[in-house]
């Protein structure tokens, strides 16, 4: 499949998820390469040992994280939508993805024997969440991050 056809397919999958679940996806298209580069650059992942991506969707930012992170680092992604997890697993077979809500991050870190993480990059549709959900997520993120993370 050509790169253009693959990109179009990803956009259609993402758009379909937006139509089916607008409060969970809340964007009509995936993150642009420019924004993905900026997110990863600002997160300064080159020195991070443990990296988490919340809501990777079809993996626009994941590709850049995989390219920029240190080879010995641990990287995992958490995605709530099963169809996006399936797409992700096909595109990134060597990247760990967990099919779960982001609010369960601490449970999965414990299961993987990872006490804290150095960097969390979020693709979550923050503005579509209720304030109570935002507060729960912020609490989870704060507990998951290592000091200075």
C-alpha cells in the first residue's frame, strides 16, 4: 500500500471513530506531523527511561517517539478504542499498547513493575472531558510521573 493510501486510510479510520464516539475522540483528523514533532521535542524524550503516550490513536506521534527515544528506553501507549488499538498494533508491532482507559495507567504501571514514568505525552481529547474526568486524569498523571517528570 502506498504512503498516500495508508495516510488516507488512517484519516478515514480516525474520522469514523470521531463520528461514532465524538466525546472520546473529539477531533476530526489525526495529529499533524508538525504538531507531533513539537510535542515530542518539548517533552525532551531523548533522556527519558520510561515514556507513556496516552491516547495514541493511529500513531501519528508514536512514530516520532519511536524514532527519537533512546533505544534502551521503555515506551508504552494506552488507547481506549479497540479499533484504534488494532490499527496501532498493525502499524507498530514492536510497541507495547494497552487497550484501556487512561485513568487505569497506574494499574498497568504496577502490573509492569514500573514505579513511575519520566514523560507522559497526551493525545487525549481534554476539552471534551467533564471537569471531574480531567481532575481524575490529572491525579493519575501526577502520581505516575517521577519527580521532575
